[in-house]
C-alpha cells in the first residue's frame, strides 16, 4: 500500500529576500579556491574584500545595508589576500583568517563594531579599522587555504595549506598540537570535524578521503576513490549516526553516504544534476536536514536524512534563483528568528547582488514556540578545554534550549588569554608594584 512519509519539515520554504534585507556594496576579493567565501557567527558574518593587505568586511546580521570601502570599518592586517575564515563556535565575536602570506590571525571584534548604521547607510568610521590581531599562528610554509574550529573543545583550530599539510593548533597557547603531511603533492579540498571532534576528514585532489586522528596527527582510515570526477569533493558528518556524506561528481553531480565503520563501498548514491559547480552540503545536526547548495548556481535543495535506506528524502522545492552563488554558509541556530519558525538561515554571497540572507521557514499558524521543530541546539559554552581534549576527553557539544522564554543567554564574551596578553598584564602589574614601592619609600613606610 502506498504510504506518504511524515516529516515536520516537509513544507519548509524560502522566499527571495527583499532588497532592504540584503548587504550590498561589497567589492569582493578575486581570489578563487575551495573555500566558502563567507562565514558567520550568530551575530556577525565575514567576507574577504578586494584590495592590498587582505581586507575583510565584518557585518552585523541586524544591520543590513550598503557597505562603502574606505568609509565603513573593516578588518585589515594580513600582507596577502585572505583565503578563508572561520568563527569560534564559543565566541560570536572571535574569528580566524587564513592568508596567502602563510599566517593565520585570530581577531576579536569590539562591542561597538558598526560598519553600517541603523538606516542601512555606510557609517563613516574608517579611522577605527581593526588592524591588531590577538594571536598570530605561524607554521605553514605556503598559503593557508582552509580553517575549521573544533566543535566541542575551546580554542582548537584545524588548518590546511598549499604546502600539503594539515595542522592542528592550540590557539590560546599559539602552538601546534600535531601536523600531518601524508598528502603527496595534492591540494586539500575540504576538511571537516565529526560531531565530537574526535576525527577530522579531508578530501584531496587525488580523490582520496582521509580520516585523521588529530591528537596524534595520523591517518586512521580512508576512501580510496570517493568520486570519479575531477571536481572538488565536499564532506559532511551526519550527526551521531556514524554515517558520512561526500558530494562530488562522476557523470554528473552526486552525493554518496558511507558507513564510517565500513568504507569499502557507499550505502547510497544520489545523482543530482549535470551542472559544473562544486556541491556544498550544509547539514543541520539538530533537525537532520541537509541543505545541498552549489557554487555557481542559484538552487538550494533541502533533504531530510534518516538513518536507514533510502537515507535521503527530498523535502520541498527549496530555494531557486537565477542569481548564481559565489559562496554560502549557515549561521548558528541561536541566531535565527525562532518565533518566526525560521529553522535555518543560509547566507548567500553573490558577485552582483551582495550578500543575501535566505530564511528557511516551516509554516505554522500558532505564534507560540514550536518545540517539535526546534530541539535543543549547540550552545556557546565549550564542552571541554583544549588541554582536556588533548588528553583524550570526548564529549558531545553542550546544548541550550531555543525557546526565548527559557533560553539561557550563554553567548558571553570570553577573553582570550594568550602568552602575549598575559605578558602585557604581567608587565603592567610589575610597573604598578614598582610605583607603589617607591611611594612607600617616600613616606618612610617599611613593608
């Protein structure tokens, strides 16, 4: 008997955003690669701009409008073009940037950051550009291409480079944890963490997907030929299910689902279309919804993942546009309009129409909080420290309720205490002690 599959997200839809909701005036960097070109926290987004010294625009989600280069605030500090960025999942104001100058810089956005005003106009404040990074990570010999923060441990970062290595960093100590160089002369196309941050997976131009133990810097397993085509292969872990997704090309664009315990053959293969752009899978661990995007096209296809055959179930038509995407990313769930039933917000970066926020909404008649479509989401509190993780700690991300009535506001800024900042604090304390000792001597007071 024919049976219609039930899904809470079956009717999810996305409308074209209005012009006043978009971020325009962005003169984007012309550097190309396997990066997403745009990354976002729950409060800000960042894109690389055209110009000397690798300038970046950091915009606020709540301040759409027109950015004006040379007038609005921007971030600048590299000596080469910026290739990739990533936000700290536990601090909505901290992000890392990777550059052609072989360095990685960690930036802290100040509370009064405001490139555009409440009217959407460029705010004249170029004199207040952010030029000082809080940490510099130096170790790669060639340009740094991709960055990924650890999903559960605080201040742990993975990076890839054109020197064909993957490095894992302790950001707070500004030192390497481990390095892997078993990639031959092939450029690394993608790098992703599993949900616990126990394993890192990479795709490479030699068509091999490698699974890495980041603590030891060793390869634990691999898929010898995930896809036949030459296009970039993108990766995604499917939550705690033990399943893994690869998106690439064969005769056309396709996705494959694998069991990480048996990588000899895929469990499932789905052909998508014959377009030429690389597929970008954006997976929501909380709702099990996969948003399949493509660089160079305007279609976003939503699927629901189920941990049994046939694994992927197509939802609504998703989003269709004639404007091609240069890059895409999804913002953390705590930045969504929860009471408006916005289950996901994807930022679509374009060359001609700026940056568009695409809201995926599940239609509901009630104005109350919909707990069935909003399970608890990852919070901005780390599950463990970098040192605990290096010693073998394994934890799932800490979660928080999304109901605004009971949600704990845990997006607190945590000051990054690096060797540089501690040295500065020590110097200041020593100068203060010396000043006080002199005052005591002047007043003939013995201590």
